């Protein structure tokens, strides 16, 4: 089939796949007339190259010596630089983005976004950065270039020129997925740990639609999880991985007893993955640039305003409202109250969780006291202020949180019955 016909690329790719079918994919990657033969050492590289050349000769195909590069530690392939360190953007391609003039119409903007989007997996929060530019693509909106578009255009070009080297995925190591949601988009980072620490394998981002921007905080965070896991499915399927989020409600939402509608469908999709979800404090979750863990403004969102009612009877955990005379009710000074909390074995473990910024797995506390298991279920609402442990609680009709003091077991008999 001659080149130039619409089916020529597909026919040529099918031919190359058949010719190189005798060579395992782990040794050679082919896309049309681009061949990448790779190996972990020199002798293996020679053996792989011999097999590929033999297959090409047997098929009667010929190679152009001027376009061949042999035994290189680093090479350009499909617009990327591939080396032993990982995959990076091709400087010659990125230079075209860096020097791109300000678009003057929709066609020029579409061309710029098409080239930039090819490298979107190298850019964190790509969809959020490009959101002001995508809004100009709306057919019902006049093309008016304003300051917001100029800022987004410059930030996107800078992000592409400073794109990091992405690590190769290692099937023998567990993956880590950090998800994030904002008012304009959702995104995630796929990474793995090696001897040098965590290394990014890929970025993902998605610009929220008009309806999705009206979602409450928890629903947007759950949407980030669903979309991110679906995007990274080739890496995550059939393997156990760690999902990290700074939105504490997600750590219990997956076990919600009676989900409804959209949330139920999303949770059903997540059942196909084998993962451990872990809450991480926002100060430690900077790589995903996460949304602040603030209360949801939606008045009718059952997932943000209330946690599910537990089937089991709540253990004997005592709290009192931390008003100005709370210490007087307990006949203790603030220092004495703090010392009593520290002396309590259960509250001591809770304090350790908060200082570490990480809630342990449910299996860790399954054999502990009922008090500790109850505090574990309330972890997302526990805080430490001035050395004292409290629970945040929002009463119906109030716009701000109430801090309730966690009372050590030794002091509970001293509480007034009215409290």
C-alpha cells in the first residue's frame, strides 16, 4: 500500500508488528518506522540487535544507515529522550513550545494545546494550568485574549521546559498514587520508591466540567480517585498499591454502608482495585498540592457533613465542650489536664497518631481497647491544641466547629451528669 492513503499507517504498523513478532516486547519497541532495541547490558544489547536485524532481513525490509543509532546510552524516541535514568521531554520539541508566539485565534491556540498536551504526563496539574486556555475554545465564547490567558500561557510553557525526568515503572515495587482535587480540576501523581526515595512515574490531570465544578469537596476528592485509578489502570491492575489523600473523609467513605447514586457507582468501580488507602496530613501532601481540608459549604451533602452511623454500640468515650471553664468543671489547671491526658495510655497513643500525621490501619487497632478503636474511627475529627487533645464537631445550624475536650478515663467519674 503506497504512503499517503488514509489506511497506510495502520497497514505499515501491522506489517512491522508481524515482522518483529519473533522478538519479545521486552527487547524491542516498534511504532511505524521507529524501532527501539534496548537491553540492560552490552552483551544483551548485541543479542537483541542481532535478533531484530535477522527478522528485518528475513522479511525483505531495508534500513537507512543514516537514520540508525547503535549502542547509545541515550536516544530520542517519539518526541522523548530515553535513557537509563528514565524518560524526559525532547528539548528540540519543547523548544517549539517555549518559543511559540501568543495565539491570535482559535486555530493557533488549538495547535499550541495539541503540542503541549503531548507532554502532559510530565506536567503536574496540567489541566488546571491549561484551563483558562481551554475556555477560549468554547464556540459560544468570543476569542478575547486577557491577562488570565497570558498567565496560563507563560506558566504552561515554563512547566514544559522544566519538566522532570520520569522514572521507569518497576513491576517488582509497589506503586503509590497521590490524588488531589481543586475548584477547577483533579489530578494525581503515580510514583514508586527506590534507593533514592520516591520517584515520579507519571502525572495525570483532568479539568472539571461545569457540573463537576458544583460538586462538594468530598465528591470532587472521590472523583479524583476514580479518574486517577482509571487512568493509571495499566500500572495498577492486578497489583497492590498505596493510595494517599489528605482528605480524611475518604479513608472511611470506602466502607460506607449505604452509598447512593453516583457515589455508589464510583465505589463499585473502586472494588476492582487492590489498594490500601491512607490519610496524610496536608503539610506532608505537598506533592499533590492538595485542597485544604475545610468543611463543605454544601448544606445537603450527607457525605461531607456527617459520618455514617456505626452498627456497633459506641464505646465509653467521654468529651466535654471546651469552653472557657471546661478546666473548672474538672477541677484541674490546663497543665494538670495535659499531664493527665499524657498519662492516659489510650490518649497517649492518639497523641502519637496526631504528631505523626498518620492514622494506622484498622487491623493495627483491632485487638486494642474499645476506647482506642472509637478514637480510631474519629481520627479525621481529632486535633491537638496547646498540648490538649480535642474532637472537632459541627453542630447543626452552626457555621464553625466546636472543640470538645477528650477526657481521660481517670477523670470521667468527676464529670457532672449534666455534661
